[in-house]
C-alpha cells in the first residue's frame, strides 16, 4: 500500500453546477477563489474523506486520449496557468453528465495541490470535489445586551459528498486516482465515477481481495440456499471461514480457499459456477492467485453478517467453530439452539 500525504493548496476555484435534466444551468467563476482563511479546513476535509486504499485509472474504451476529464487535467498539469479555463471545461462536462433527475445541484470545487508525497516522491495533484448536501450550523452573534442565534447552511468539513484526487503520476496508464462518493449509491447515480470521471479500478491486491470476498459473500447469502438446504448458522459459518482464510494467509489460492471454506465437492462446484457467472455478468477480472490486502479484508469483514437473530428476543454472535452450536425442535414444536462453551466472561 502506497503512503500518501496531500500537500499545500496552490490554486482554488468554485463553480456552481446544476441539474441539466431540470434546466438548472451553471455559473462559472472567472477568477480564483481566495482560500487563505479556509486552507486548514479544506485539508481537514480531504484527510477525513480519502482513505487511499483502492485506486483507479482514467480509461476510455481502447483509447485513453478520448477521456475528457483525463485530457482536461493533463492540460492543467502541462500548464497550470490553464487552471481556470480547464476547470470551466470540467464544469461543463459535469453539467452535461448531470442529466438524471435525482442528481442534485451543488458547488464544484477544484484545487491544485503541490508538494504531495507518494511514498518519498513529490507529486502535484488536482482535486475535483462536488458539494451536494449542506449542514445547518448555529452562529452566535454579539448583541448589545446579550447574544443572538442565527442558522446558516454550509459544507461539512468532516465529510465530502463526491470527490477525487488525481495525482500526476503514471500518466500513460491514466494517472493515479482516488475517489470518494458518499451520496446517491443507486445504480442510476453512478455518474460520478463512471459517466463523468470514466475510471476503472487498478487491479492490485486490494481490488483482487475486495472483489473475491464480495463474490464469496454473494454466493453464501444469495445462492447457497437455492442449491442446498442450509441453516442461517451454516451460512454464518461459511462467512466466518471465508474471512478467516484471508486473515490467516498472506497469499490467496482459489483452490485452497474452496477446499478450506466449502469442503464439500458439490458446494465447491456450485460456487465455481456462481463465480464464473458473476464475473461474466459484472465484467470482473480476477486472478486465481494473488497477494492478500489486509486493508481490504478489514473493510469486507465489517459487512460480513455474524449475527443470528431469533425472533425479537435474542441475538447470537457467532465468531467461529460451528460445532459448538446445535439446532433442534423440542416435543412441543419449539425451535431451539444449544450452545456449548468452556469459559464464561
């Protein structure tokens, strides 16, 4: 994993971008935006928003030079005196792609950073941020005999709605891009990453680990009980074993994973069919052997369900060893779980 530190703000500009479908229009700044009093807040916003785990490249079918955003930022890196002009071009292009009725109007902020560090190398960087949601703050004003409260709306400096950082490195491959998109996660609103930026994940160990764990989870939660009779406890056990494999190994081997996690040849065959279909339908390319990313494992482990919910009375957290829990039905037809343990804490 690369160590990245964002540097100092060198240029800053704000434009207003509406929803093209609603005919909102745009408003472009003709001069840079002063950032002297807010630089520390912008730095805080960037540091709070970007995790620098998964990275992307610009792409455009078979010709990278046809990606508009790639060309606009390339022009800025080649001549940063074109910053205002190219930021307006980016704003026009974003407006053209903001044609879904659910896309919100907002401010487009573009920032030119200098002295960013990637490992030990100094790199310039361009930030493209869009603010769609505003938070309300209470401002306290001095009055002659006391104080007055007024409400104001502004950008939350702890969370970015949409953004990307484009580092001036690996230009021939589409630069190194980090992305944030905390709003509009529905499929029709993937315009920020796909329709506007036009990026694809870099197929490194983080991407490989993240994707394969996602496929394993989809198989266990959505496909497994269609092919076999399995209990919720068995499903949780499969999920636990999937995560444990990635936690205990430094490298991934698909055949070894299948044998250790699923065991049964019929289940393995079912998983292989699901895996192949999933990759084809979602255009996912994965290797059968790769280095495991601990960051991706931590991220995926948080969303793997380990809780067995029984009516509204009990939640049982299952972390491992399926053999220590038994399921049954008593003589009165009541369902039960029997749990074995050695120590109580």
